[in-house]
């Protein structure tokens, strides 16, 4: 799995609540049985004036000159709600997004981020507002530096925001662990559970 | 201190407590569909890994298949065939049960899993589909996951999960006539927002829940994800136990008796602690309908499109203005004045037999308005056959509805069928997001009864109003 340790980049504001995964990657953009080739369709309904011919919408935040090369998204409440499609995260990752800072996340989307080396950071809206004020002057100059081990977002020496993330989520990202391998390390426990469970709930086993 | 139903289900499936609120949970059933399951299966094959419990894994074709009569592997959606063929080949190679096109057990995943007894009370069930929470209506611990987690669950039989907090939503007093489970969940989300359940497993309780049918409880729990909950749950009761009896994959004989006895213990203890409690008085719930582009944009059907100027939060206000623009509506407009171009009855929310019956009953002797395109898509091939045995298909078609094969159909747009740009649809589905039913398509979520009534008048209509007007019309007067 893709590691995440530190990241510095341009941040772009998509400050709306309830941005759903249909908006992040419309169903119609999920054309193949594949995790790849999705970034072109990311935010397609908002990003293009003419989706089929890929005519960019100059007003969409990621199309604006000042946010070119953005790798950090700032958003509102419940980012990534809706459909479980991991394609939303695959599209964001392929586009180059490494960090999403939002008030809260859709639960499935958040897990999908962790599985693909994107760091989901939850912050109160007041702090997100402060970060927005800071980057607004010149997003290309006012980059954000994120250090996962230290749990910090650094804007300037005197503007450092601390965030919380569970230790195991952080470990997965910091070490780029494969969750399947990690779980299989506890295979003895799984087998023992199953043996006992077969006696307790025999009807479960087909 | 006592345990909640969710705590009990969590503890029953905990293989290892990892500390910090995390655990390895044992997964009893995995369901896949051709949309997202195909990728998980392909990825497992690619890594030369294997499915741990193939007999506990099921696959259906629902998301991409067409619902036109006489359908095959070709789809209106470009490249749909690839999803279907990949899924079929991978399912065969993995030795897992597939409910293929043409199979009489085929249908929408969350409709067929209770129908076949694959989802049962007390089981953990996951599927790479967000509406897996529907099965909480049976008292199963069921939730949607991504494809990577599906791969994890398939290969290890386990998922690593941080335990959500406990919430209880109690529905007190009785539902008014014409108010359904769909109206209850829309009302809840409208009042407490689309993020209201974030971080929580939500148990629905109270006298109004006790009186709901099992199928209605599936509808209610279906939209727990629209409330941003980890999942929804209803404690199993006698109705649930009866519902499971004799289902294809349900236990039989002595095993069934033991299972049923176990299921009866799956209730929240009287002294269980909930981190959050919400109360809703059902007397306040009217048939509900959405006006905007989030399920939280819900109002009572006799209400009006809200006024953004009255919203103090700037982010929410901007969202409302944006939604009004997308929906082509003006603040203050009565919902019942809004004309509709199309009516859709279907989806994992509202396409079970108990959804089709009241809609058909309403439509008997009535007809869809001239300019309205109306489509009904049964939730499963079994539902379709049962409905046809009762003659519901004829009522729908005589009323002017198209009667389809089972599948997810126009609940979402994948490049195939849509009602079209700018078309306004009254729909029994679960998501009114921008573009969900097609580019520029405007969705109003409602119950099957409201959809049936609106289809007939060509504008958003409360079924009860029409029935009342007809019953008080003097005899012999013109129709």
C-alpha cells in the first residue's frame, strides 16, 4: 500500500457540505473494470462545461490558475458521502490528491482513503476557515506542510494546526502496510475463533 | 451496564480486540455485484490470493444489466458487457454462487439477500455497496465497504474496523395513514441533516418501528447511509423470525430453532448506554418529499420550497441556492405545484412486493398523466414473478407504467438509460444528488404511494388528497 509520511503542496478550497462520491466520480465515468484511468473523470460534472468533449469550466476551482497542481483539498461536512465506490478515491489519488481536510467524512470513503495512501484529516470548521484565509492570498506560495507522525499541518512557523487520527490508521499510512498481510498475521486467532464459532452458531456455516 | 444491540453484534464477531477502539470482526456473508465486485474478484486473482470461505460469498448482476424485456449481456451502457462478463468469469473461477441474468433468483443485491435468507438476523454481512445497511432491518450487522475492503474480507474472512458510537432513534406514537417507512427516514434526515448519524451505528426503536413490516424496516435502514451512519439496525422480533422461515439459505429444523432462540436475545438491554438519542413523534410525519440535491433537502409534501435567506449558516445557504438552481425551483413554491416529467418506482429502497402493492392499489382504475413517463422496476425476479401472480403488472401497465425486468435501473446513471436532461423525476430511490439519475436530471425522492399519485396528476401529489377528493365528490358528477 502507498505510504504517507509528509507532504507539502498547494491546497484548493471545495468548501461545500455533503460532497458525494457521485460528484467526485460520476457513474458514467467508471467505464472499465479497472482502478486506473479515472482521474480524467474526477468531478466531471463540475470540472467541464462540456463533459463529453472535456471542455474545461474555467470557474471550477481545480481549473483555476492559482490552484494549479493542487494536492490538498479543503472541504466541509460529510465529504465523500454516498456511494461506496472506491473509484472516487482512485480518481483523486491518480489526479495527485494526497490530503483531504474536511469537517467530517463519509465513513466508507474515509476507509477507502486510508487504503490508497490519501490522508483524511478532520478539523473543526473554524480551523478550516483559518487555513482558507491563509492560503487565499497566494495558494501557490502559501503551501501547506503536513507531517503525519507529528500530526501537524504547518502553514507558517507561527501557524501550526494539530490534528487527531487513530494510531492504527496512522501506522497503516506511515508504514504503507498491506491490510491483508497484517490481518493474516493473526491467522491463528482467526482459526481459533472460527472453530469455536462453528459450535456456538452452527447455522451460520453453509 | 447493559449492552446495546450493536454492542452485542460487535462482541459476537470480535476475533481480536486491537485496542484504541479497533477490532478484527468476523464476516459471515459477503455479497458482490458486477459494478464493484468485479474489481475485487479480479484483484484477488491478480495477486494469486484465494477466497477464504467461498460458500459464504454470493454475487448478483443488478447494477449494469439492462431491465428491458428480453435483455442479455449487451447493455445500453457502453462497456457494460465487460463488467458482466468479467464478473461471470471471476465468479466461476472462484467457485462462488452467482445469480446471473436469467436466473429466477436474480435481483438487486439488498432485495435478494433477505429474500434468499443469505442475510439473517445477527449475521455480519458486507458488500461493496453503500446500501448494504438495508439489512440492518433484519437485525443483521451489515454495512457497505470499498473494493479494497471487499478484497480484504474475501481473502481473510475478516475486517479491521474502528467501533462506531451507539445512537438510538426512537419513533414514538403511531404513523398517520399514507405515511410510510420512506417518509420516516426522509423526515429524520431532513430534520437532523445528511451528516446527523456520522460516526454512529443507529438503532431504530419505538412503537412505530415495532409495527413496521420487515420489508418496511429494510426501507428504513436502507437510507441510514444517507444519514451518514455506519449502519442502521432494528432488533429482530417475531415478525423477523417468521420472515426468515423457510428461506433458501436460512437454517432448517433444529438449527432453525436454535438460531431463532439466539435471535431473540439480540435486543438492546434496558440499561444499555447510547452515546446519542433522538426522538421523533410520528404524529409529526407527513408524506415527505425532497426539493433539492441532498436527502437532507426534505420537506413535508404540503410544505414549500424553503427560502435560503432564512438559513443562517453560509455554507448551507450557498448549497441551498445551488440546489435551487440545479432543480429549477423558486423559494416559497408549494411542493404540490411542482410538475413532474417522469415517475420511477424501483431500487433497493422501494421495490419489494410491499412497495408495489400499495402503488398498484392506488393505480387501479387510474392512468398516468399524458406527458409523464412512468417506469416500475421490481427489486428482484422473485418480486416480479410474485407481482405478476397477483396481477400487479397488468394494473401498472394498464395505468401507463412500463413494467421491467429486475435491476437497479434508473436509480443511477452509468451511461445507459436516463429520463434526460432537465427532466423532473419523482422517484422512490435513495439519492437526489446532482446528476445521479443522469446529467441535469432532477430527482425528487418520495414513497411509492406519492410517486404513483404524482404520476397520475403530473405534479407532486399526496395520494390521500386525491382519495379524499374522490370520496367526497357527489355521486353522478363528472370525473
